[in-house]
């Protein structure tokens, strides 16, 4: 299922603006102010060092949220792109 929850929370978790909200709206302006603070009650604390696998996972999740697709859809897109000759990443974009 597509993610239907709070959109700004996702952007704050990733630490970048994923453009899930309309640019220029009040909620987008609030997001830009709070972008460097992770969501949650204890969000002001320092972030832990992330492993390489954790970084890869965050990038994959970021891609999913930006395009609004599920894990299964992303897997199918990757399979189709990997079957083509050339760079897989260029076919995904």
C-alpha cells in the first residue's frame, strides 16, 4: 500500500526536502525550518552514526517515498532495468 501518513515526517526523517508537499505552502515553509531536526518526541538529540547498509536502506526508502511506490513495485522496476543493457541506474531514472 502507498504511504498515507504524515508527509513532513518522512522528509524530516531523511533530512532532505522530498517535495511531498506543495512548494510555497505554509506546511512546506514550516518543513524547511524544521528540516534538520528528526521527527519524534526526542528528535533534538544527536543522530547516531549510520552504517553503510543503513545508508543504502535510507536511499532506497527515499526513492520509494519520492515516487510514491511500494517495495514490490520498486523491485519490479529494478528487475526490468537490470535486464536492459547499460547502466541500471540510468534506466531507473
